[in-house]
């Protein structure tokens, strides 16, 4: 199976759109001519929509614009090796995601991205003035020191400022930090940072936000920090360390398979939704190809940055409308390279502020024995990897010389069903609109990782929201006659 | 509502069995004369059984020996104040429990047990030679140092020895430590411990296991340590810090309420099961009052220490039979005291090795403005709190003089449906029998926190197991005609 999403490039084959994916669903639909009324219609088959569809225990129609499940988290298996096109890492401290991993008995299907036992076992800091080389212990010390300074707003490294990181309530202190950008915070502490610390902390924040320092809410960074246990070591464990040996799609497919086996699931892929109408006694969903479906309730798992592209009637509440118009700022570029330099398996690196790819590291070994390097850029020096392959390869070589044999990536910025990567807010968005984004409107429940309370932006937050939506619909329809 | 479980004592009223509980269910059953065949029978209405019954989405009969939900985790509200009779603390790093808290929107219903802002803000170490007094910072430093020495088997504080604490596989290294007791491990490191560190580390381990140092598997302690993020600070956060403002039963009742609202749940409390017979084509469950019920599948959420008290036919596999005969070692004594000494709200203390209650601390403020102290003992100097109230009060005064006005407790050792507190294994049990305890036999799924993979012994592990059991039964019955 293959998806139209994503790109791969090799010297021999050149640039090719579309990559293999076990999350591309065949047949693309199990609709029959007679299906038109459901208990609930779920729009979006990312983790949020999948969890909602699976957990609703009702007659569900799942509509998805793409040809595959997973939304912003999916993997492509190329020559037996999984490349993660979007959301990748999971951790047992992430409650919703780990609950599912345990439930599917996948606890032993994780592997560690890093392998610090090989070749060039170094941390490379490529600044405008040239490249410095450090041990990973020195890297850890430098990053722990600089991030602790960034987060230490209260003398307790953020513990007092954000004591309950999963809370639904933004405290006055949280709001204060949400109205600051990370650039504002760095201005406060810059005299306390060494040049290398400053380089490291800025690159790390941009790795998280995919925006610029000015458009990155300082609160949201603190929120990630608090969720990760208020330490750099925690950030590594939670954010970039453990991934599925079989790729994300090996996980997502379990949700879809389970939902399907219940006998309650009707689905249609490659079926973008054009408009959604809440008539009071039920919801009408019309696809771009002008099919209309009806249900008592509807769960929208449509991401914030594309929410305005669907016509809702009645229109959005003013808060949701404005939030959708503002959107989030994450324009992460994530590119995989298969390189023949086997010694680079153990490297980590920052290339900043001049380079297009800011953060990179050895992320695995391909079946050919080559090194797999993953690298991240964003709105800072933004580029489209498919537009100029030489430029993309040069951005990898911004870390250190390497011989690129293959590239694999998904351009989230040009993806019409995402218009960006994981949610990251500019200053003020959460303080002002989080409640509005989470609120239901009539028979429509809005569920998305973009406005989860805990691991917002993460797979975990998507499942949190899917579970919330399913429970809401079940609560609504309990005792009523169902379809 | 009240349960027959538990005891309360005041000078005015003396000792009284039974305490108020919002988890005591009225009416005690919704069985009708015509109900006798179900899709699945769940035996045990602790968190495991509740999660299984709720998640199965089938026609379920839930049978419970007690008059209340919650099993070994329940709370009594006395004069508007919740006393936790068993499992108490939860944390957002515990995946299964936090998934439920998020799903029920209870993220802001937690409070912190400690309040280090009051009166006698001290750590009291009452050894055989007298009482020493330290600041809480000194306490943290001493406990962090001593526990790190205990856990540092690999130069990485256990990170190399137990890299995946939720794994289903016990590595050869894990097995090695499982065949050691904590007494064995302390013998290895004793020359590296100061007298106070030794006192602290032994008391802390006994707080975890409720056994003796000789009967406490060193591996299982390491497992707790790894789950808690390999640090003393993590242990405090995960194990004894955050609890429900409304008590555990305010959480458990959500599971029961949801299961009931689905319309699929039939239940009967105060209905202990006598025998369970798997006939191949289904399971017959017979209660002590000689009613028989039938189902396609059965989920046993019966704890290890009382599993042998129910007659199973066909009999247990040899491994399960031996494991049930050996049982676990935790005979924790947990007693609450309401004391008029308001200054003790901020104390923590150890009283060891001479005292009956080993670990105690201020755990809240009652509506009368008094201090609530919770204290723990176990197999070491074991006693039954209800047998001699003067002895029980004297055990509290083993920490520091205090004026006890009320006692509240559940004697888990004499509880015929638990025969002990949370699961804690003696050396060798897990290495030899974990797989056997987890295995299904025919149509019977054995689910219990006692053999969970992750947070085994915890509420989290109970929900992990309940989810596993429900998914197993759903998988079995998918596609079949259900009741």
C-alpha cells in the first residue's frame, strides 16, 4: 500500500511524490449505497478521530480527506525500514498514548532513537563562526544548564509556576508567561547565558515550536517543560527518545483495526469534507464530491490551521473563528536522510542560526547498514525540501559533511489538510482562546490535539481528545434510541 | 451510604466497625429473576473489574463480595473529610489512571498531601536511640542519597538495569535482582550508608512492600524506582503526593456510573463467589448463596492472596496454583489519626526499627481545623489496630507526642477478600510465576493489578489489567452472536 502523501528522493530515481505506508487503507471505503444516517460522524482519521471512532461504541461514519490514517503522525516503510513523516516519539509518562500501548500489548515494540556507541560519538555545534565538537556528556551539561535558566522563572525550575501541567485552568501566572514570547524571556536572561548556551537553548526551543523565537509562546514551552518533569533529561525521554520499531502506522492501524472489528464502523478515505450543518435535530456533513451524510452528533477532528477551510453552519463562535483565523505557528520541516557515513550514527548536532535545518541526529541504521539521520527546521530560514534538493542536501551538510543517498519527508507547510506541523501557539492564543477552541457547539464536538489539556500537540493529546469526544457523545446519546 | 468495611474510633464513641462510603452501592443489586446468561461475568468490583465491566461493551454481570466498589482503594467521608482506606495517590505519569482522570475531566480535582508551610515543619527520625530533627531539605538530601545508593546497581541508578520499566519481559538482570531480597542488597552496600541513611532506606522500602527486608524482592523495589523516574524526587511525586480532594471513591464511582449508564451492566454486591466452572462452551459462576450465572467468558479480578479461596474447575495451571499458594507478602497497616496538634500538619517522620508504625506524615486538615496524620506499618512489628487502641495510639506517639482524637483504618490483613494490602512479592515470585499469573485459562481471563506489567500493585495497574481483559473478551466475541 502507498499514500499520495510525502516525498522520497534518491540520485537514481530523483524526486517522487507518494511513499509506501501500511496506514493507507484498502479498500478506501466500506460505504454501501444505503448508508446515510449514523449515530455519529467523525471527520478526521488521525489519532484523535481514530480513538473517537473506536471508543464511541455507536454506529460511526469516519470520513478522512487523505488516503491513509494517522493525520500528522504516520510512517513510511521503505525497503523494510520505517521513516517517521510526522509525530514519532512516545513515552510511558504520556498517559493516553501509553494506555493504548499497554492495551495493545506493544510495550516491547519500542526502540531507542539514539545509539551513542558508534563512530563519531559527538555533539556538533555548527554556528556562524564554524563548528565546535563536544562529548554527549558535555552536550547534556550545556543543554541542562541553559534550559534550566530559561525555565527557572520561580527559583524552582518552573515547579511553582506550573504545578499541575495537565490542569484545565491557566493560572494568572501562566497567562503572564503566555503573553511573553521566548524571545522576551531570552532578553531577560541573556546575560546569564554563555554564547554556546544561547545557541543551544534557541535551537532547542525552535525544535519544539517550529516557529520563530518571537512567535513562540513562552508559556507553551514551559508547559512542555513541566510535562517532561521539569528537566532537560526529562525532555529528552519524553520528546525524542523512544519510537516504534515498526513505525507509527503500526500503532495507528491497531485503532482502526479494532474499530472495524466491532462491526460499528463505516469509513471513507480520500473524501474531504466541504461543509457541516448542524440542524438542531442532527448534523449534515457534505463532502467535496457532494455526498451528504447525517448523524445525531458530529466529532470534528480537523486541525486548527485548516478549520476555516470547511464551511460550518451555524458559523463558529467568535472565539473559535478568531482562533482559527490566527492559527498556530508551527511550520516544522522534518527531513530524513539515509547517508553512507556509518560513523555518524552517534552524532547529534545543532546548525544555527544560519542553516535551514537546525537540529539533527542519528536516528537509526537502515537495512543496508547506512545511517539514518533526521533533521528539523521551521519558520526560521524556512524552505520547501522538494523545491531544491541540492539546497536540502546542503542543509544536512550544515551539521557536518555527509554523503546523502536518500531523502524522505512530508512537507507539512504545503499540506492542504494540515497547513503546518504539530500545534504551537504564538503568544496570547492559549490565554484568550483555549476555552473557545475546546467548547462544543450544539451537536458538534471539536476534538483535536491542538487544544488538548495535557500533551497538547502530541499523539497523546490527540488520544486524550478522542476519548473526551467519544465520552461526550456517549453521554449525550445514553438512553436515547440509537441507529 | 456506609460500608461494613473499615473501623473508626473516637474516645466518645469507642471502636465502631463500618464507615460511611460514597462507593457503597444502593440498591445492592439490579438483578432480575430472569437474568442468568451474560456475555461476560466480571468477578470483583475494584478498579480492574470496574474498568473491565465498563470497557467490555457487552452484556456484563459484575459480582462483588463486598458492599462497595473499589476493592483495595476506597475512601470514607467522615464529617465531610475523606480518609483513604487503601490505595490513595495518583500521578499524571501513571498512564492508565491519568487517562481516566483526563477522560472524566477530573484534572483539577487533585490536591497535594503535603503542606510544608506550617508549625513543626520538620522531618523526625525516631530511632531506638531517640529522636533527631531535620529540615525537609535535609530529609530530601538524606533520602535521595540513600535510595540512590540502594538502586545504583549499574552506575546509572538503575537506568541500564531496567531501561523499559513497563516491559513484559524480565531480563536476565532483572531476574537476578528478583532472586535477591532488599536485605541482601543492603548487605552489599551497608558500609556505604550512614546510620541515618540506613534507617531511612529500610523504612522507605518497608513503606513500599509492607513486608520485611528479607521478604521484599529487590527487583520489585527497583521496578517501582524505575517507574518513578529513577529518583527519590520521582518516588515522592508518583507514590505519595497527589490525591483526590473528594477521595478515591469519588473517582471509582465514575467508572461504575458510566458502566451502568450504558444499559449493559447487571450487578450484585455482597455476593461472594464460591466456585467457577469453565465448561468449554461457557463459564458457570456460583455464588456462596448458591445462585448460578452463565456467560461466554469470565474475568476474574480476584486478588492473588484470596484466589485459592474460590474453587476453580478445571483447576489452576500448576504455576498459578503455586503462585496463589505462595501469595504476596504485603501486610501493610495504614492508620489515619485526627489529632488536635495543628502544628504537626507539616511533619514527616520515620519511627524504626522499634515501632509498629514506621512512616508517618501530615496528610491534610480536617474541617474542625485539626491535623490529619497518616501512618504506615507492615509485617515488621505487625499488629492489628483494632485489637488494642492504646497500642495503636502509642504507635502514633512513636513519631512525636500527639493528641489523637480519632482513628480511621481498614485492617487489610484480616480482610477475607484481600488478605493483605497491595501486591508485593517475595524474592523469586515474579521471575517464576508472572507469566503464569497473567495467562488465561480457557474462557477465564485473570486480570488483577497484582500481575500488571507497568504499575503493578497500583490503581494504574488495576486499570491496565481491566482494559486488557475487556479487550481480550471483545476480541474473542467479535463477530460472534452476543447475548
